[in-house]
């Protein structure tokens, strides 16, 4: 019998704006002092995030969806709006014309209540949008009537998967009765069906997947077509790595929750999956992904909550998200990080509220596992400080924009919270320098300027105001994105007590260096020289990160990674025997740093009780860190917490898991494949716990425990989880090298038993 989570429980996180929403934007706007309580929603919202502004104004002409033929004039003109409040994250889907955005000037800065929002592009076709998408939300109830009967619901664990190209009809995600273990799947860009419990895309319940499996027992492509995972007659153009032998989403999902159907443990490992928009996955900078990620996590925790009530037991959730971002403050304050932590905490709280008489007041664990990233050697992090302790910090760098880059490049330059004024000078290749200076205020109680634009572009040829169409190549935005908006603060809560120090951010957005349209002149490629100075109280630092911009698997070559071009770093990239240098310690002073490259959404604020786990990559045959596995630093509290195998060796790259279709194996590498192994390890342990022990479970302490058993000899303990004082001397320097604090907080995890034979088969071929 279907049970619905009561509206009273869900109401707080399901408050929506009236329709229509008035969007406010201006080159220079002010934000009033913090007020007590949440402001009333009047339909007036303000878009102040730099990426939100870029994709809806100057950067709209560079959107990758412009290169895709439209079937409907509304194709790709949808947006997700994210609002942060005291205890909840609100996600709203809206119609949004990016070619003519519905922005209006702000007339009365401090009169009417206005709520700050994050605006993300939702690159879906009109056929994927619901009939009422402008008032839709992920608030519908999943079809619980078709959930399987469970004799021991206390053993259930839900693995949440957010990825691209997941073949959730694969046999590795079935039980011994050939039924799908993916109880709910949400495909963001599949055609929308009426009725539906999602505002866009398609929700596929487990029964529908099971029926499709029965209809196509031996035809993987026909199965994926019926599940709207690959191109059909309604969707003839759909670039996806599901067409390839190996797909990122299927590979990661197998490592996290794949089983042979005959395995006894398979039945209790339930899956709730979200497939992100295919076209959003092409934007590796994350500018088009951030809002979709937040909506996906919201969906997973909502369905988990409904399943908990259905089975009358708080069900643990382990959420695996194997994506990383290059930008961000690295202090736990990124909008995606804040949203994920808040959604997990909301789930813990509400799972206790709906607990049955069998488990009164027991909250379900909710663990978040993310990759450290693969940017350790990509030259995408630079640091500058003052020449003397009492001098203003300065960062001078040469930014290398590569030719034939058909996507924009983004550089985030972060200044201290004590900064009083910011100076930036940019010299384009073969061009004259452009400079600006802006004063910024410190305490939040003062009015501060946000989103001040400094645009380098060609003026209109006819002499009128504005810029020539297609000529905008560079945009500066200054904002303070890691401050909580007033509606998300406690009364009288100053910024110093919030999650993370409020830094100032300058975002430098540079258009593509190659354009398919003759009407759109390309941005100059080559060296862009940038000089940044921050005048502040005391000594500080300026840090810069470049967003990721290389092509991803399954898509055509579009982006090419920009990087910091520094002669000192270039001359010391390799040691005396020709091996790559993987540490900054002992190297000549360069502005380009390997430390601090950890993913911008995989950090934690100080004092976090339930932190998300950041996982780095290691070599299975030697326990050494993979050379690409990103690092934190002492200043950022962002070191990877654990390492898990991401390569068999330096020569045999990748870890084996299933192919996109049944019956094969393929190796994929990167910290993305290390994450699901840790997620699986956590899910195994949570399945073995009684609900009464949930409150004492601590993921970090469990993963540090030396009693994790060997995969092939269950009666013998595995090799100890690596501690900082037992690191490999070549990388840790016998307890005195900074790396032992930075790159490894706690240790290495063994491959999971289910995956050990696959890994060993790969190793045997080496002999």
C-alpha cells in the first residue's frame, strides 16, 4: 500500500515563488544589512552569482547548445533556480529565455524584500519540460506501490548515484529474480510524460525497468532505447557515452552498487539514480551543472525519505557523486557543498521525525562521498602574496588560452575577507592593458557592491551605446559568493561565525578562441597577462584557480584546458631521472602550485560534525598516490580524507568494472573511480548495523579502523589502513614532509571484495 510522506513534513522545503518571478540584475547593486528572520517572498529575486550572470547575459552567445539544431523554439530555454534558507535548499524549475533574459533594473534597492538566488541553465529540450514547469518542483511522490517486499528492512541501504550515462537496466543492478534494484531513476533530459512527479525529464520506477528487462532480455540497446537512455525516434540526436564500450556513469555505478544478481547482498542494496542532462555534462566547468546537481540530490533524499516511511525504518543513504570542479573557495562554502550538506542534514532530521514505533527518534545516516579531483599537475592553481609582511598581496600570472578552444575559460581570483580594494590589470595577446580598481567594504553590516562588470568588447560600429553583437570576449565579475544570504542566516549571525571565511571573488570569463559562426569573432589565444593586487589589513594572499575545460568521454572535442604558464614551474616539472615532480616542497618558488588543487566542492568548513568525504586516488600495486590525484594544503582544511585505488599501476591505468552493455569489463581511472569504492565500503558496513547503532556510526572512524578484512582471506586482517606516520617514504618523507598532512589525512582503502577478482585478472595480464 502506498504511503505518502505527510505534507507537513515536506512543506518547509517546498515553498515556491509566485508566478511570474521578477528577476533583478544590474551592473552594480547593493545588498542591505542582515535582517531577522526570512523575508517574505514577493516574486522579486536577485541573480548575483557571477556564473549565473554570465550564462544569462554576455556568455549566452557562447552556450554549447547554440551549436545544436532546435526542434522547438523553447529548446534549451529553461533554468533551475536555487535558494538557500535556514534549514532547506529550494530548487525551482522555470521557463527562461536566455536569448532575451527577463531581467529588469532594480529601482528601490532597500525597499522591498528581495531574495538572492543562484540561476543555473537547464539544457533540455521542450519535449523534456513538463506542462507546468514554471511552477513545478521535485515535490511529487514516487510510486511506492511497486517497491519489493522486504523481510528484513533494517538491512536496506540506499546508494544514491548522480552521474551521466548510467545504464540502470544493466544486469549488475538486478536481484536474483531478475528485477531491477534501481527503485527510482530520474533522467533529466528524457521526454516528459503526463502524469509525472518531476517537473522535467522522466522518472523511471523500478517496476518499469523490470518490465523493460523482461521485454528485452538479450538486447541491451533495445532496453536502453525503451528506457529513453539513448536516441529514439523522438530524440534522434543525443550524444552520450552510452554508445561507447565504457560509460562513466555505468562504470562508477557498478563500483558503487553493482553485484552479480545471484549475490545474497544484492537485494538489500537499493539504488536511487539521477542522470544529469547530457548537454550539461559537456560543460566541464560546472557552470551548467551546479543547479542540476543540487536538484538531483534533493530528489534522491526525497525518494529515500518516502522509502523510509514505506518500510517503516530509517534507511541509510550513501550518496556518490564522482564529479569535481576547478573553482571554489576551498573552505566548504561553495553553493554545491552547502546544498549537499544541508540536504543530508535535512534527511537525517526528517528520517527521525517519520520513524515508526519500532525505531522512535532514530535518524538514518546520510554519507556524502566526492572525489578529490585529477588536477594535481594541470597547472590550474596559482598563489601570490606580498613581497614584505606589511605590503599588499600581489599575484602576477600569464594565462595560456589554447587555440581551437570552442568553450569559454573561467579563472577565479580569490581575495582575503579583509580586502579593502582590488586592482586588476589584464593585457590580452597583442593588445593594450586594461585596468580597473574597485573599493570593497569589509563588514557585512555595510552595503557592499556586487557583480560589478568590466567588459572588454568592441563598441557598436554605428557609434550607438552598447557592444557589437558577438564581440564580447572578456567579463569581470566581483562578488562574495560564499556568504550565506540573509534568509539562510540565524538572527544576528555575523559572517565570522558562518561556514567558511567570506572571501571576495573576481571571475574572469574569456570567450572561446574558436567559433563555428562567422558572425562571432573568436577570443585571442595565447598569453593573457594578469596582475592582481589586494589592499587589506595585515598580510594576506591572493589565490587563483582555473575551471576545468577539457573534453569528457562520449562527447566531441570542444574544450581545451587553459593553464598558468610559468617558466620556473616549467623548468622544474621533472626530476633528474625524468619522472614527474608531484610536490611543491623543495622546489624553486613558483606561483603555480600543486597543493590546493583539490576539487572546489570537496572541502569542509571547520568544526563540521558530519563532513562529506573527499577521496583521492592511489595505485593498487604499491599504495602510492596517483600522480594526478589533487591535493589540499594546510590553509584550506581540504586535504583528501582517504585514498582508494584508481589505477592498478603507473603502467596499467584504471580500475576494472562493467562495460556499458552486459558481459564485458573496461578499465577507467581517475579519482572518480576511487569514490564509489569507498561508498560501497560504507554501504556494506551500514547494512550490517542495527538501526539502534546508527547514532554512533562515524564514517571517518570506520574507514580508519584497521579491522577492515582482507578481500581474499576474510579471517585475516587486511594490511593496515595507512596513517600519516606510515606513508611511503618517497612521498611522505618519513613523517616530516608536508604531504603527510596535506595529501593523506587518514589512509588507503583496499579494493572491495566484489571487485578484487576483476582487478586481479587485470594484474595477471601484466605478467
